[in-house]
């Protein structure tokens, strides 16, 4: 099953419809849709589609709930235009770069936070500030210099105010930074493309100051060590490989 796809459609005339629904002009060229959702699009004149397919599991940390239906957004914004331009330049280069793929995941998460969570009218100012801070942390957690004070500056808040907002959710900025770094480290450990990285290198890429910090965070968040996560993935892949060989 394909992962969620946020395609961008460039066309002089664009109409879209859901299953058994009428054709309607969406008024925008940005579509966010989970896998398995039928969203039919017709384009008039010359057209192009830029699609970024991102696994749902990679986006869960950015928003409270991922959309269950296709959404055609009303306007284009600088963030999604920047992501479109970036993706198109990456596609023009015949090379593989997992670091670039990870950046696309972070950009997709930022768009979801901006468009999905930001569109929820029931979100309180404190919740909106907290979500914005979480998005900053998710995008920059690989930087070992990221700390609560820098997050506060990024979201234009005082550190005291931001700490209070996180405390309302029984969390802290420092804990969220550690959690996001653990999430990033886990994704690296579960991805076979990064098997050449040592545990120390994984900790560095995830923004941890040391392998010990990485181990403690993974045990706290997932109840597993770095080597155990890799071993679990390899064990899960073994039956699939045996089936494919038959």
C-alpha cells in the first residue's frame, strides 16, 4: 500500500472530486491525502504533478492526528512552494541521498502542522504555541546545539512562557527534544540503508551528545537498546526474505 501523498498540481485549469462526488474547482494546487483515498483530479492545458510520498509513521510526531480524508487546500503558501521547488531539484539529480529524504520528511511534517493543526479552530493559543515548538524541535533535533532557549527564540516566545505551556501538557521542552532525537535515532536504526553507521555515529546524527545518552533515551521511549532495535528489524525481515527466495 502506498504511503500518504501530498501532491502539488500545476495546471491552468484544475477540478477535483471525491468518489461519486461532483467535479468542483478546488481553488488550489495543493492536495494532502492518506493512502487508499480516491481523489480524482482533472487538469486543463499543460500540467505537471509533483508528489512526495511519506510514510505515515514518519509524520505522526508532527501533528495530533493525521488526516483521514483527502484535503484540497485553498491557497499556496511559501512553505509548500519551497518544498515543491526543493523536491523538483532533487528529482533532477540522478543520485541517492538519504539525508535529503529525511529533510523532505521534516518539511512534510512542517506543512502538516501549518495546514492541518493550524486550521483547527478549537486549538488554544497555548496549544498552538506548543505545536509550533514541537515542529521546530522535530525539524532541528539532529542539531546537537538545539536547546530549550533556542526553541523559544525560534517560536518568538520567552523560555519561561514556553516551559509553562509544555508543563500544561505534562511535558518539558528538554524532554521533547530528547523524545524527538530518540524518534530520529530509532528511524535510523530501523532503516537498513544506515546499517553501516556505528551506534556512536547514529547518536551523532540524531543529535545526542554521546552513545550513552542515546541508549538512555531509547530505553525510556521504546524500552529497547540500539542493538536490540536493529536485531528486531533483521528478525522481522528474515521471514520475508525466505518467502521471496522460494
